[in-house]
């Protein structure tokens, strides 16, 4: 599934608003806990990908939004080095209720979303 399955890829963060907006033009996969968007990076690297996280205020107060972002960051740290593809930008948008979903179920949904995007 990975573009380079023998070596893990480096994961860097997307921080600029323009990059988040550009990701809206890419492909999308929706699960119960997260919306995953992917688009080729404007400056592709053969050894790295970029990831951004966002959770809107409709998901809850600051404590809830931060809990969702922490869970998403943990999943990316676990899955992306071996399941993501280098040269792409990924944006994970947390959905309402994602903080209540069992971590393992959230992990399985994210792996399936990545498979569907590449399939």
C-alpha cells in the first residue's frame, strides 16, 4: 500500500492556510470520525509527506477539539510512516464524536480510508 514500503517516510506538518485550502481540491474519503483529504504536494519529495489537522468549533469546546486533534496526531504518528505515500499532502478533519470512538476502530477506519484513496 505504501509508495515506498521498505523505508518509512518522513512526516512534516502543514501550517499555512493556503495549503489547507488547496487540499479541498484533492480527493476525499469520509469516515465516522474523520474526513481525510489528499492532494499531490506542490513541492513533492520522494522521502516525505505533509500532514495537517483541523477540527471545527461545531465539534465541541476547546477541550474536546484538542482531544480529537491529539488522537489524530497519534494515529498519524503510528500509521503514516508506513501507510502514506511520499509526495502528497494530507489533511485530517476531525468530526463531531471522534473523541468517543474507540481508538482501534478509529485506526481501522483511517487505514481503510487510505486504502480506498489509493485503490
